[in-house]
C-alpha cells in the first residue's frame, strides 16, 4: 500500500475509494464500506478494507461538520460533502462504532502494519481523534 500520511486519506486505497465516492449521490458507498468491515467473516480484517473504512468514517465526520485536516488530496471529498444533503443517522453511527472496533483490533492487518512501523502511536492517536470527531464523547472506548 502506498502510504504517505497518517490521516484517513493518506494512502492509495483511501484515495481510490474517494474517487469512487464521486459517483454516488447518497451515503450508499459509505454504508457499504462500513458493512464490508463489520460483516467480514474473515479472521483477519484486510488492510484495504480498513483503509477504505477510515476514509468512509472521515466522510461521516465531515458531514457532521467535524472535518479533519483539509489539503489538495481531500478537495474532491470536501466538494462531495458540501453537495451531499444526507443526514447521519443513529444506525449509521452504530456501524461506525463497530467499524472502529474492528479496525483497531488485534486482528486488523492495517493495525498490524502500523504496529510494525515507527509511527504506530501517531496512527493510534489519529484514529482516536477521528473516532472522537465521528462519535463524540459517547464513542470513546471504555476501560
């Protein structure tokens, strides 16, 4: 995977997903992407699915008015978000919560890849910040 940044759109999988998002007028791709993570029966969550889900979760945060960093790479996503008039529903937030749990679990290949890098703690902090922007304080993991 080509990765150049810690944020949700800092890799090839997420940027390809963002290109696909442009073809949709609803939250169908966002929901389907989260479902792919939640409903996977594979023992290990593959990195591409996790990376795409983080991009979908960032879109949810942006739709709620809590965007992460903006840069030229997110320009098309920001335009899509501005044009999208869909509301984030409680069931979609429930899916978001489940997706976050799977992405940061020990069985997540993406987590394992970051764990092998020198930037693992920074990645964890980035995912935690995204989780807070998506779910608010109620989305914080419990001890």
